[in-house]
């Protein structure tokens, strides 16, 4: 199936092909025809499945065909990083005539107001900054045709429901509403049906908490005091291409980035205390290969959209099992092979069991005695009989498989 088979114009279909989008993804195949016919849509799909293009392409086609002035499309997303990625995707797809602006905290309000005055067809915004502009009177949504809520589950998790309701009161009732979410919880479903008219539901996978088959997952048991040593050994004895190291705290991210830089590794970090421009620079440098290691907190686990990430290393086991899925989903994207490594100290084993229950997968363990690694006691989350262990005398005798390009 090609993009023009979905009802897109030849011009947009050719644009997709020029960007090497050779075949629509499952979410695109199912969502684009629904959106093109004007129906409200609930789309359940993880990041990395092509959902951004699934709503941008039909919205852009309608925008071009009708060729009306004013803001025609509003996309609301929970984080600055996601807004920036959607903006980048839109600029790749859209003719320059149909301008867009991103409204995010940490960026210049003055520059945003200037862009709005020049006129834009599409706005991509975080809830807080959009409300700021609505209160200033710098955003006019009276001509809005299409409203998109992206990553609605995360939006609710971050406490944005009151802000979303405040925004909804400012948009026309006669609009098309599209809601995308990685999970379809009761609060998300309740929100969807309270703001939509007979929505059609599209779900690309019924098991939302599984990790992609393109991701090899490994657990390295390690003594708490040896975690940094093991991380350095992993990075220094393997030719990893692009790595994201996840930590629980901003302080850990700063410390690790400092240590890696001191070891002459090309590294940077992103977390809540980094400015928007610093985050964007770090992500851009990772994409362009200027750095090979990005240290990040969970604020970025669903905000990093880099197809060429070869490895994810969980320096800290995430507190919420769902965050594990989002973290490891930063690798093995767009059909590439990836590897996710989790360092598990003795105090993390219960959390790791919770992750395995959620994903319904046993993760292989690589036991390295040199770093305090031990097989779990009876009742642990895997067993030798089940093939859950790989024993290695030292790290150099076991090298994780490099991702196939």
C-alpha cells in the first residue's frame, strides 16, 4: 500500500516518498482515511509508530485544499521536546506558504508573538504557554478546523487536565478532534468522549505495554557502589553508536555527564533544569552524531525522537514500570535493531519484577562477578532453567550485539 492509496493527494504522497516514507505504518493506514472523511478519532499508538504523520498529513491536505486564512489546526502536546519534534515533522511535509509556530515555555514570548502576527496556519503548543497567549490575546482560534491532543495519557499524568479544559472552552464547537494516546486508561477515554462527537477508535496494538521485537533487552545485576564503574566499562569497551543513559534524578544526570566528559566521551544531558535551547542543542547533536551519549531523566523518555539510537542504558531502574517501556522504546525504532541494558542493584530487583510483569517478558540477565553481579535468590524474576542467565567472567568476554543498520 502506498500513501496515495489512503486518499492523500499526489503532491503529498510524492512528498512522503521524497522523505523515504515508502509505505504507511499501521497507524497511518488506519487513521488517515478516518481523518480525511472528517470524523473524530481516538488513536491508541506508541511513539515511534508514525502517529505524528498520521494526523499531520490529513490536516495539511485539508488546509491546502480549503486555503483559508487564520489558524486552522491546533496541536497540543505535553512537553517542549514533543512540540519541537512535531514542528520539525510539519516543516518537512508542508509548503512554506502554510506557516506554523511552536508555543512552548522557555522560549521567547516576543518571538512567538511576532510569528503569530505574521500569520500561521498551524500552532503546536504545550498547554501552559498556549493559555498564556490566549490570556494575552495573541492567539485567535475562532477559525480553527482541527484540534489534536497528542500523548493525552501523559498530558493527564502531568496534571494538564484543567488546562486542557480551559483551552477547549476557547475553540469552536464545530471542529474535528483527534486524540492520540499510548495507553487508553479510563481517564483518557472519559476525556475523549466528553469532547468528541461519535469518535472512531483506532488501535494498532492491543498490548500497549510490550516492547518492540527489534529491541534486545538485558539486565546486568550490579552492586550499588559499582554501577558507575560498570556503566563506564560498557561505554568504553564497546563501539556503541548513539546511546541514551537514563537516570532517575537531575543530579545523577549532571554527575554522570560530568564523569563521561572527563573521560573524553562526547556526552551531554537533558533534564528539567536545562533550558529549552540547551535541550534542543543536545538532541540535535545526538541526531547529527556530534555526541555519542545523551544522559537524560524520564522527562525525555517519550520526548526523544531519534531513529538511530543504538542503545538505551537504564543506569537507574525507573520508579514506574510504564516508564521502562517508554525508555527502551527510544531504541529499535523505524525497523532498526536496538539494545536496552538495565543496571539492577539488589534494591532494584522488586521494581524489575514489576517491569517484567507489566511487559509479560523475562529479561535475560548477564552476571558479571567483577562488578558485584549475582544471580537472584529463589523466587527471583527469572531462572537458569528458563534460560534467563548469561554468565560472563568479565565484561570483555561478553559484548552486546551491535544494532544492524
